[in-house]
C-alpha cells in the first residue's frame, strides 16, 4: 500500500543529554533546548497537516535518573504546561497525556487535567505526551483490567479479542502510529507503544533531538512515503 502524509507520527525525543554534553553544558540545558525543538516541530506538523503526534517525554524507567535531573525535567514540564496552553488554543492543538500519573506531583496532575480539559475541542492537531509511561506497564494494566471484568462476570473470557483489549489501553481513542521517528542514532523502541507500533514504519535519525527541525521531519516523511506497507500480507507483484 503506497503512503501519503502519515495520519499519526510517534517520536522518541532522544539525545538532549548528549546535545548538552557535546557543548559542555549541564543536562538541564539540553532538556530546555529540547522543549524549544518540540514547540517548533508542532508548528511544522500543523503546516504539513499531520493529525496526530505522540511524543515519548518521560519513560517509567526515567524515574531511576538522578533526582536533580528529575527535578529539572519536572520543573520544565510545569513551566511548559503553564506557558504553552494559550499557544495550544490559538493553534488548535488538543493535548492528551498518557502514562502512570500516580508518580507525578499533585500540581502537575492538576495542570495536565486543566490543559486536557481546556483543549478538548481543538481539532487541528492532537498531541499525545507519554509521561511516566512504559509500554509493558500499559499492557499489564490493560490485561489486569480485562481479568477483573472476567472475574466479576461482566465479560466472558471467550469474548476477549484484540479490539476489546485495545479499549483498555491508554491510547484507546487514538489511531496507531503510521511512523515512528527516533533521534540520536539509537535504533530501538525502548518500551514505547509496544502494542501500537506493531505495523508502524520506523525512521532513525542521527541528529540529537534539540537539533531536529522541520527539514528532518520532512525527510522522515519522505522516507515513510517510499515504504510499501503490507501489514503482514504478501508484496504486490507487477
């Protein structure tokens, strides 16, 4: 199946720390520069006409980082949620956050809930931020929810299907990504959207995230458009 503009692009924003280290700067500077790159990329996504983008912002494994770095990231997140809300509204961006919110500070949870509520009717671009997120964790949680329904008698085990299971995922109202982009040259998905990426095309970019631009996004889309998406079927023959 030949491809056009992806309906949904997922992005692993990797390399903030390496970007800072290469410039002999604290890692916090890399995270701040990464936030600026995200801001510019959202503008580009709207210009290109991409309906959905999901960003791996903070993984469940990232909680093991030094507390000082976690504090920097969470402080940046607070400021981002506060400063960008008006911009999101003006641009027609709807925000959705997925992940385990129980580990986030109460004030951050309130900021997330407020941003989601205030942008819920926007329809230019849906931005999904994966915060305190892990793909295995998401699948285990979904399986637990299905098991509880079977245990309670509200669901028969024979009724379990892929479609039913997907309704228990964080992304139940979001189409699966067509394209995954990862920056910094790493070539793995690092526990990100394990279920949803089953048939996604993948493009790996050498640049660190703070240096990623609209030009790089267009390059990744062009690479995606060269792919023949078969979803497990045989290749078409001439």
